[in-house]
C-alpha cells in the first residue's frame, strides 16, 4: 500500500486529507516533523510527503530513496529544494490556483485601506478624535496609478478587479510575452513602475531573483507619499529598507500580509508602526479556498500514485510508488 506522511500541520483535523487519500487506497501517516532528522526518521517507510511548512532539503531527499513525491499545501514551493528533488527523481507538486480571488481581494483591500486611511481613522476615533482631517489630506484613487509586480494568476486578477478604481494599472513581469498582458494593463520595467506608481502591489514568487528585490534602490524611486502592499512572499521586500522609506516619507504606508519571519519578533519595528497595516499571512484564506487548497494538495499524491504524475507539476520526477 502506498503511504503518505503528513509532515506537520496546524489544522484542527485532517479528515479532508484522509478522506481523499484513503478513498484511493493510500494510507495517511501523521507526523510532527520540525527538523531534518525528524523528516528522515518518520519518512523512511513512506512514498509521499504532504507538506505544509516543513523545509524539504537535499539532506532529507538524499536519505529517503523511497520518497517519490513532495506535495506542498500552497502555491509557493520555496521551502522545497527543487534542484535536489530533480536530481534524485522526486516529483514536486503544489496547489497554484486555489485562492487567486482571495489574495487579489485582500491585496486590493490593503491598498484601499492605506489610501483611505481606514485604520488611522479607526485609531483616532477610539482615541476620542472625531474629525475627517485627523489624518491629513487624502488623495482620490481614481487619479492614481497602481503598479503590480508580477502578473501571474493573482497579479492578473488584481489588475482586473482594480482597473475601475484607479486611473491607470501598470505591471512588471519580464517573463510574460506582450500578448499575455491584458489590454487594460500597461507594461513597465521595475524601475519605471516604481517611479510612476502611487501604490505598488507585489505578486511575485520567491526565488533567487526576487529575494530582497524590493529594496532601497527601487523604493527611493517612488514619489513621496506612495504606498506598498505585499501579499506574495515576505522575503521579496527588504524590511529594513521599507522602514527607512516609511520613516523618510517616501512611503505614506505599507500593508503586509507576509513577512521574512512569521510571526514578527516582539522587538520588530513593524509592530505598532503607525504607517503599517499587518495581517497574519491570511490573504489566501476563505473557508472555500482552504478546502480547495488542501484537497488539491492531497489529490496530487493520488494522481501520482494512479497515473505516475501529479496534477500540478513543479518538478517532473522519475520515481513511482513501490509495488
């Protein structure tokens, strides 16, 4: 029988995953793997990993010759060493399209909350101030330019739902051909996007190219009083440089759903910062999107066991389940 290890999770129960896997004759084994050694120890007699947060390194892959697939619960796969998986023939799969609408809606909510100073007004009212000018002047969104960094599934949805709110929508994605840009989105390189945008929303994956990409070099090109929102991956944005831009007035506000370290340590300057809105890596979430996310990640293992390949391939492997 094919066996799958749920490496770790923070769900109240795993009835959904167990139902999907056991209906296909796959045994689900529950783990609590927070280290490489724990992954190796608990993974010695399984064929598949179902992963929420665990880091799957080359040491782990090399030590488990029977492991055939790593299926990540999420769209991102930066916690999986895909090079090592490819080298050893291990399939890698994800759930890339489960919460597109949720993330785009969350990003737009953060942008508009910053532009309209929703959190600031709330804070002022609770402090006893009832005055529409308590936060200073506000600008009209319909006269502003929204910049989108990364025009994949979520970036395109963000552009679609934002186009009637802003005067212009521009985007940077060097990996899309011209014909893949919607007609209502103007193309820009990264530098000119930050120069032209009143608000920027980040929707890129995390990799060697994008890690720390939003730094002082691009932030200092923004117009004073601009806004930045990140619902992609925390490490795409340099937090120190972001804080410098907030304190200098280049940025009037930032909305962050993702951080390089989650949750932020108690001493983080982000906590309590009057210009920052923080949400707890929740942009993906709705009751429906979570069900879709978890089902698709489990179904990847079912499809691999049945057909030799998962539904959503990140790395094409060569390993098959043991007879």
